[in-house]
């Protein structure tokens, strides 16, 4: 039986996944849900950079988008949390959790897809969070976006996919890092809370060694109304099916 410690709780999230979460730590959010939904098709072996609680890998495994996964997490407490969450959801045999700095990771495998929800603030950007775990997850203390792209490129097979969710205000830094390591964007989708709001996140799927032919999709609008009471049909579809509607995928 999976042990639960003080300061933790179990929540049931999408796809009936039970997730142990730290009350003062990072919790399951829309960015993780959308990244898991944005990834289409089926792949044999996936690599997650910065697992946190492990939810993105668990969603992909549960939805059979992945056969098996390796999850890297630099924080020991969160690597252990991912291990316990895998056990709680009977996924231990399908995910290998490594407590390692991605900058030190030397892959013994060639992955079909690498996916990540990386820190999006520079070390000096934004207010520092008092909780160290949150600070490390949100700021580039243990690796910047170039480090994430370098690790992804060195771990992917030629033609393999790289999927990432990031902040629009740092999009140029992301695209520059991807370009440096031959990760060519194929799909780009901006996400807005509602029709009057600026984009709050951007989703990108890239291909290692791909040619330059990116598709900028229609934006994903999450809510119909400014009060954020009702999802749009697109968001309803994602919640129900665990994938984006067909119009968001490259033809």
C-alpha cells in the first residue's frame, strides 16, 4: 500500500488518476493537462524532462499514447513522489523514474518523443518563491531552456518528436534554443483563458531534424465567458477525449 505523509493529500484528477500532491508544493494544473492532450498519435518510448508529480507521463501512459516512459526529476523528494504515484496507479512497470539533473543525463535509449513543462522564469525573473521546490520548478536554477532542448535533442531518434508547454513572453528564447539543437517546430498553438485575454501559454510540437514547415494553429480558447464558468467546445473535447480536436493537428 502506498504510504501518504504529513503535508500530502490524494486527489483524483483526469482519467481517474489518483495523484499524491504536496499541500505546499506544485499541484496539477492546466499546463500539464494541455501538454498531455496536445501530444497525438502513439509512441513506444517517451522521456519526460522534469517530472514533478509524474502526471504528464501518467496521462500519456493511461491514454496509451506511450507504451513506456522514463521520467527525470532533479529534486529527490519529487522523484520519490513520482515513484509513489506510479505505484498508486499501477504504472510502476511502465515508467522508470530517475533522480538526476538533466544536464548530467546520458541516454542509453533512443526515445520516440521527449516532452516537458520546464521552468519558464530566468533565475532573476519574477518573485522568488519561498518554497524551494516551487522556486526550482519555476525558475531556471537547475538548467535553462537551452539545457532542456540540448537534452531532448541528444535523447531523441532522428525524426523523433519534442513537445513543450511554455510562456509566450519567452517564446523567442525557446525557438532559438530549439533551432540550435535542430528541433524544428511543426505545430504551434497559443492558449488563451478567454477571447479577451492575452495568451497565457504556448504549446509546441517539434521534430528532430525536421524541415521548416511549421503550422500555426487556431488558438485554443479555454472559457466561453470572462467569469470562466463554462468551457468552450474545444476545451470540452479535450477534457472528454484527452486529445485536441483534429483541427489542431498538422495534416
